[in-house]
């Protein structure tokens, strides 16, 4: 065998191998394509226990109320009335939810968030928008309950979440990232009593943007920890935005009405009101900036300070109706 013949055979073998690999690749692609067409493509989203697929995505529940557009990760609810004993919406991917008309969710099960955005390893982002509304309620009490769980939650619709009394934990909104209310959002969270109760929790920031409202209340009965709004990052209340928080913490061992680990900043025409039975109604561990035209009111029935800031309060002419103490001093500009 000459060197030329040997080299030619090696080249032929290489070409044969490459041809076989290409054929295998296209065959596999064809099989996958057939599987998608026959079985339906799965998107990692369930609505009332129904797996959203290519086949059912235009009418997921068969009643014309819920549809999904995979191009935009968009789940549309139109006058959907859903009762279920598990998460009404479960998403393992980032999700947009559009609200059309009046939508109602009723949870009948034990501890599972009504809207749950997570793949069980990482939480996912959720955006809720549209001119419609959503109400979330529970049928009876349970051991634990949660309204919405997500990483970053952005809302520009009307949402009302009513949590039940629980023997253990109850959370209205729980964000592992930030909670943002966009212009036009009107969000109400009425938290039930429990051993550990937090109505609204944001592990990063809470942004209440211009023209939006957040109303929060916690019913009596929490025995260990009762929280209204708890922000591990900073709280921003922009112009013409409103935050109202009322906590009945009379029997709680530890209580917080509004607690902010970072800074609290209010722009002109922003309004914050807080009331509690015994907690410091507003407690800020960073600094506070209160701009001209902002209004902040705080009142506790107990012996606690109405408004306590561990840093500095810079007041540019805001209206402050509260017994106030700032360890870093109060500077009026």
C-alpha cells in the first residue's frame, strides 16, 4: 500500500464518520421535532395543575379564560375564576401576566403560594400588568399560606390579596429580590394572623413609583412575629405615591410595622402612614431623605417611638406627624 493510498483511505474514513454524525444529528432533530408536534412543547408553566403546552396554550383551561404566548412568556387571564388546592400559577421561568377583566383565585390547599415563580432552585421574575384586576383569597385557614412568591415582582394592575389565619406562617407577598409598583398599580394586602406573619417582604428594595398605592394590614393574633412591611434593602416612595400600613400587633412578642434596613426616601407629594399597637411604627436602620411636599405620619399606641431612624434624617420641608428620633441627627434644609 502506497503512502498516497493510505492517506486517501484515512480521508475517506474521516468523511464517513462526519457523514454519520451529520445524519445522526439531523435524525435526532427530526425525532425531536416530531415529538414536539405530537406530544406538545412544554414551557415550564402550570395553571390550576394543567401543564401549558403547544397544543393547549391558546385555551389552557378549556373555558377561554387563560392563554399563553411563548414568544413573550405572556400568560393572559381574562375574567378567570379559578379554585384550586395547589398553586394556581406555577412558573419555572420568568413570566409576564396580563390581566383583562375581573380575575379571582381561591386557594383551597395547604402551604403553597398561590402564584409561585421558581424552579425549586432559583426564584423567577414576575410582571403583572393590564387594565384588569386580580383578587387572591383562601378558603378557610391552614398551617401555612402565601399569596405571591417571586424573585423580582413588578405590578401595574389592581391586586387584592387576603390571607387566612394560620397556625404557623402567613405571607402576602414575598420577594427574594425587589418589589416594584408601577404607575397605576393599586395593591392591597390583608395579612392573616399566624405565629410568624409578614404581609409584604422584599429582600432587596421596595419601589412605590409615582401614581401607585400599596395598602397593607395585619390582623391580630400573631404570637411570635408580626410584620407589616419588611424591606432588607431600601424603600423609595416617589411623587404622588402612597404607602399605608396598619398592624394590630398587640399580642405579638416581636413586631414591626414598617422596617427598612437601608435608606428610606420620599419624593414630593409622596405619602406614608403607619399605625401599630406597640411597635415602632417606622424603623429605618439607614438614613432618611424627606423631600419638600412629602407627608409622613406614624403613631403607636404603646410606649415605642413613632419614627426611629438609626442614621440621619434630612428633611427638605416635608410634613412629619410623628414622635421622631434620629440617632444621626435631624437636618432640616
